[in-house]
């Protein structure tokens, strides 16, 4: 437990003049804004799977990354070593949270009973670390997409034995979530969708997905797990069509199956763009429906049509995303989880620190710019002025419910001219540029 895995020293804040790849320029975790530390506003999290399990392979080539723990050959020793490395990494990076799938942290055996025994050993090890560390668990999830048994889905599999296996797996994952004090529990429906409707009873699959989620809610209540449940929308990949396609379809599903009170959403940037939306659109849609729970902070590459999980460095996108987070009153139990991986060519172990620093600085700067935009109120005023006609006269009657088709016809039928105003889009875009360049004024 005392062995060090990383030569990199603790990352500190050096300010915007620093050019060091291993120092924060914009993220000062201790800085207080609006009565809260920046670390509390942003609640960064390391994704265990990308940071400790990814070795750099892609469909065309093998691993490129030699990690300090790569030489440990016994699977359980390796699992425990990675937990040690995780706590050292988070502490050096000044990140307070991490997220994991059950199968990320312990090897799978031929029966669930045996697999669960491995999990128990690793979870005990996590709890030991937590006794002396301030690192906590943002969310836990179950991997119900990698093992071949999930070839047709988990809760939406046509095979009832698979449904049962998935249920038992989530039961255990919820027990783990309670054990480690996870603040949230995530369902990403990796294979909960279809490849062809020719072999799919969509209605039955959706009903089964709802039955499954109700069982999860009931079991969480039974064992006293009080974390927030989250659905993570994604339109496709690995399936052709995933049922939780985007925020709008996930929210409609929750409402239709009476799950709305129990779930919020975990919005991922690259999933938003795969669905043909901007990141901000998905965050705003979730927010206005009181469903913005947490964020998987990454970015896609708009020239590529698949999920690339890049570390986020696009300041413009980050600013608009943080605008939604601030308007949401923060992320509450949620956080900013870097569901992102280093590029295959960024194979040095130190790169793991460099990319997280880049992502954290991007969101910290974006948060501050968004904070200034909201505090100045100029953008908000332009938006509210645009709808000013609903504050008096006929507009007020529409909003208050006094108007009907008949009264509206009476009002408009003899009006020969309607006056519209400019949408001001280009001015607003240049105004955002001004904030991006002068956020510290
Ligand atoms: C896959 C994805 C997952 C979920 C957790 O695209 O985002 O890693 O975040 O299963
Ligand atoms: Co994700």
C-alpha cells in the first residue's frame, strides 16, 4: 500500500502565466467563489476504466502503454495494485472522486458467486484506503455489455436467464455502492437497444427495462442506499439504436414508466454530439426538466462518427456547458467525471496527469467565464427581452391561460403588419468571444 507508482509530484496551482503541463493554470481547488471552493463547484472525478485499464489498443493495433502496474501478473494482485495506484493518482492530482464499473476493479470468474468474492476483497481494499484518504466514490455502475452473455442486451435481452444474471449483478453493485458510500449509481444501457427491428419486440424490451429499473429502486430502498440514480443517454454504439437515445427520450421513458421521481441523467458530451445535439443542448434539456444529475466530461471529434472519449480541451464548449451547470445551481450529488482516455500516442504514464490537468483547467476556466456571463446578465437580458411581448397585453393573456383561439383570432384578424425584431445571433457570438478573452476583468 505504501509503494509509489508515479514519479510525478503533486500537481499544484501556478496560475495563468505558467506553461508547465503539470501545473494548474486556471483550476485553483482552494479558491472560493460564491461561498464555495472551486473543488466543490466542479467535483472532478477520475474514470477508473480509462485511466487504469486502458492500454492503448484500437481496432488496428495492440497496447502502446506500459504502466507501473503492468508487470503484476496475478489478476487479484493486479486488481489490488491498481486501487493503490488510483488513490495515489487522485491525491497527487487533487481529484476527490472516482467512478468505476464492477468489472473494472476485480476479475470475473465462471460463476457470479466466485466473481462476487473477488469484488469483496477489492472493495475491502478500497474501504481501507478511504479510512485515510479524502478520495470518495462519485458513482458505481455495472458492466452489462462486455461479457458475451450480454450479446443481446441485459435487461432488454430476449433471454430471461440473462435478465436474472443482470439483476443479480446490479444487486451486488448496489451493495458495493452503499459500502463505499457512492453518491450516485449509473445505468448506461450499452446494449439496451437493437441492431434490427426485424427480430425485436421493442414494446416488450422497453417494459422489461422499466421492470428492471423499478427492481433496482426497490432494492436500493431495501438496503438503505441513498445515492442518486442516473441514466446515461447515448444514441448508438455498440447497438445501432440505444433506447436511452438522448435526454429527451430518456426523460420520456422515465415519465412513461413512472420512474421519474427516482432518476436524473448523466450527460456525456460525446454522446450528445453522436445524437446530433450540442453538449449544451443536452445539459439544458436535462436542466429545464430538473433532470441534470451529473456529467461525463469528455469531447468527441466532429469529423469522426463514433465515441472517441477525448479529454475535453475545447474552452468554448466547456463554457457553455458550465453555463448550464451554474444555472442548475451546481451538480449537487453529481460531478464532472472524466469519461475520457488518453490518445494512443500519448502513451507515457505522465500523460495521465497531463491530460487530466488539461481537462480540469478547461472546465475551471469555462466555469469562471460562464459565471461572469451570468453575473453580468447581458446575455440573459437579451434572451428575456426577446420574449418581452409575453409580459403584457395579448402575450400576457396567452401565458396566463386567458386567451383562446377565438380571442386570438379577434385580436389579430385585422392587423395588417406584424413587427419582428433581430435575433442578434452574431452579436451574441462575438460577445461570448469577448468573455472568453477577458474573463478576469
Ligand atoms: C460508454 C460510456 C460508459 C458509461 C458507463 O460510452 O460512456 O463508459 O459512462 O458505463
Ligand atoms: Co460515460
